[in-house]
C-alpha cells in the first residue's frame, strides 16, 4: 500500500464529498478505515488521520492566500 498516494486520494474524496467530510469530522478513524477497506492498528490509522487533517488544513490555508 502506497500510504502517500492513499492519503492524497482520501483527501480528495473527503474534500469533494459533503457526507464524507461530515463523517470524517465526527469520526475520522472509522471514516478512514471504511474508505481504505482495512482495519489497521490504531497507531497507524491515527497517523493517516493526522496526515489527512494536516493536508486538508494546508489546502485551506493555500486557497486563502490564492484569493
């Protein structure tokens, strides 16, 4: 599994789907596990969730400065 590629794909899915965004906001671990289709150890899934949150935050900041 290419984690970096998976994170990018998950970020795109979450950003472009309101229901997924809402689910991710409410329960990020369950949402990511469902999207990945695997049950990862808590340490690994938390790292992925943190990476997704960071990427979404950076994208929001970037869009703010582009305006």
